[in-house]
C-alpha cells in the first residue's frame, strides 16, 4: 500500500464519519473498519473523490448515503453510541425494570445479542444516553462540545475550523 492509497482510505473514513454525523449518528471510536466492512459485505464501494461520501453498488449504480447509513444503524446498533431516538435499550436503566429475575434475564439477553462490550458501553441513565447521542456539529452548545471525546473534538475542529469552535464555546446551554 502506497501513501496515495493510505490518503484515500483516510479520506473515505472521514467522509463516512461526516456522513453519519450529518444523519445524527455517532459511531463508536474505532468502529470505522467494521463500518467499511459492512459496506463491502453488501457489494458497495465507498469513495471520497471531493471530500464527501460517494457509494457505488456492485452493478455500478449510485447508493444514497443517508439511506445506507440508516440501514447500517438499524442492522449494526452495536457500532454506535446508544441513541434514545433509535434504540429500544439506550442505558443500563432500561434493563433494570421488574423483578431481580427479570432484570437478570434482560441483561443476559442484551449481552447475548450485542456482546459484553456493548453492555459495558451503555450509559447508566437515559439522561446520559441523550447527552452522548448528540452528534458533533457546528450547531452544538458549549456543554455538548465539552462532553465529546478528545478525538471527536479534534475531528470537529478539523471539519469546521477554529472560528466555528469559538462560536460553539460562546453558546449557552
């Protein structure tokens, strides 16, 4: 793999993350490879010729990126930060209803279906889930920006520039 191939891979990954954010979705850190694999498994080629995501199906026709992202989010919720608008279970509090036996059964079913890592990534409360579900955007508040991880802050700064970050930091909320 030469430096041009690496540059193109980075551009595609950044375009996918940007597209997901524009659809209001927050992928988990490090999930880019699994997301690319999901597209490849469906015969879809992802490119970013001008910095934005272009999806081409195996028959040569174009795929709609927002629809593909919605399908990805539906089929692979474990690759994303839990979102109260999209997921039935978005926090550990969602699994703690009923008797002790019902709670144990709900947690066990969740872990069997999504894995232990997904369970450990669940926020404790619905409020925490709602805060974490906010996708990085130039329209967010200073409080939402402060809750982003360091890599998400860096990615947002690279996408919108330092002037937009200054405006975000000036917003109340």
